[in-house]
C-alpha cells in the first residue's frame, strides 16, 4: 500500500495546473489519498483538491 503525507497540499505544489498533473500521476500509481496535517485527507482526483 502506498501512502503520501504532507503538512498541507500546498507544500507539495501550489500552482493549480501542475497540482492536477501530479494528482493524475499519483492516481496512476495507486495513491488516491493525500493525508495532510492541516487540511485533513485530500482525494487527489476530486475537483476541489487543488483549491
């Protein structure tokens, strides 16, 4: 099982287009959730994941 944890989603990528490109890559390798300290769980393919 693959996991990704960060303080917040913006620490991984702040720009919207690159974030969704990265989210597609994460999803393609089986990472569906990004667990964050500040934002809770972010589903990488949700439309609001980068907002």
